[in-house]
């Protein structure tokens, strides 16, 4: 009995000394405790310590001493991609065996051992592709993005190219909400600007046929050269025009309104060519939206509606007036006497007694050029004489 008490005293003393020793680690303490007591969990090593986020449970089970926390679920990026040789640990497919990072061939020849040579027969080639700098866009082993890209979508293009949307407030919707690769090929193509298709066919993917069965087609439109007038990405002008309407038209039509003109049609002077003309296609000559005089009535009062007498030529406004600009007042095509003389024979005019003493005077002194309430379109002042 005395011997048993002495043994117990020694054990308690030793355990107490261990617990009070500052220099002992948690692992050492647990080893000592395990020696003398059952049920003490083993010490956790550095390799089996698992950090996990605390997940709330509806009915949490009581904590069991020594039980490991569950391994957290890792969400894999669905856009991640791995190069097959790398994933299969086939390093020698690309690297020289025992040569560290030395490649078996130069790029892009090495890539074309597995990938189709997309440069063959192509006229327009993306500069980094042509220079064999595949790694400027692609990761060689694995990436967080599809196709082993170093960055996502448009962000990759903006590494080298300036942001095309910074060119102005008016932005092409396809560019603003889409992907560069919607229109452009990343490697090579047969079309300028690395377009996948011709300009005409690229635009037609989204825009309805603007020509249809129209009789008259604006030449650049007929040629499919939309970018003759329009910017493809962004601009400062409505309709994605590269310049204002006036300057756009003047790029080809440099004789409007012309020099040394006394009178200029207001829409022309304002640079509003689209007030009268359709820029793409129409069934009217000169790409007019309507024929005269219906087109003229869009701005001018229709003086023909209640007229008792009408000038025979009044239905054709451009028979006497220039539509853009003129050296004569009121946009007349010629000086009044010469203009009237094109239809009215001078001998017949002189034979009329009413013209006595009117030689050399403007016809519009006595006659209204368009409509009137009296025969011969005489003005009230002429009747009073």
C-alpha cells in the first residue's frame, strides 16, 4: 500500500512538471499524457492540419475531440484550360529531354507539329503570329481562360491595341457589347483588318440589306465599302460617320455648293445633305428621297394646292432652280430673261402689245413665275397699269 502511494505520487509529480514546463511543445505534452492516460488524441503534424471555412449547420453535431475538419470544396474555373502535353506530363513533346526549358523547335513550327498551320495561303497575318510569338497571347502550360489565353477576351487585345471605343461618344453596339473575335480573326485571314469576312459581308451579319431591289445605289455602298464613310468601332459623329455629313460627302463631291455662288440652298449650307438624299440606295435619281415637287414641299409651302392658274413647268422645280447653289438669286439656273427665253420665243413676246416698252426688264416684274389668280400669271400691279 505504501509502495503504491509512492508510485502514484511520482507519476502525478512528473505529469505536473511536464504541464508546467514552458519549453515543452503541445506535441510533447500530448505524448506524455498519452503514456499515462487512455483517450488522449495524438498530436497533429504539420502535414495533416487542414484549414477549412466554418460552415453553419442547421443541427450541428457535438464536437468530437481530434476529428478533422472536412476538406473545403474547390470550385474549378469552368474556363480554365490545360495544354494536353502538359496535363499528360509529356514534357518531351515540346522540350529537349534533359535540356531544362530548351525547346525542340522554334515557334511557331513547334506548335504546328500538332496544330494546323493557319498561316498557309493567308494574305493578312496577325503580327505576333507571323513573328512566331505565340506566347504573347497563349500560356504554354495552363491558363484560367479558354484556349490557354493569357487574358480574357478583349482584355488581351487591349494589351497591344488602343481601346477602339475611346475614339468618340458614338459607339458601335457590336463592339461595345461583343467580342473582338466576332468580326476579327485572331491569327490570319484574307481580308484587311484581320476581318473574318469582307467588309460588306461582315456588316450584313447584323445590318439588314440596305440595297435590296433599289434602282439607284450609292457607289461606295454598291462596292461594299461601308468604311468609306463609316468608322467600325466608335466616332464623334452620328451614324458612326468618320466625319460630319457635310465633310463626308465633300470627300467625293467637292463641287457642292461650289465657289462664288450668290445663293446657296439652306440644307446645303447647313451641311444637311441627308435632308434630300438617301445615303445608301433609292428608286429616285440622284439618290433623292422623293421626286420634286413632293421633296420641296417638305420645307416649302405647297403653293399649287389652291392655285387657279399654274405655270406649265412648275411641277419640275429643278427645271428652273438649282438644288444646291447658284450664281443667280433664288437659286435660278440662269438669269431670268435667258431662263424664260428657253421656252418663250422672243418674237412671240414682242408681238404681244402688252410687252411694249418691257424689253430688257425682268419677266417677274409683271408675271408670277409659279401660280396666279389671273391669266398669264399676271400680278395685281401689272393689271393696274
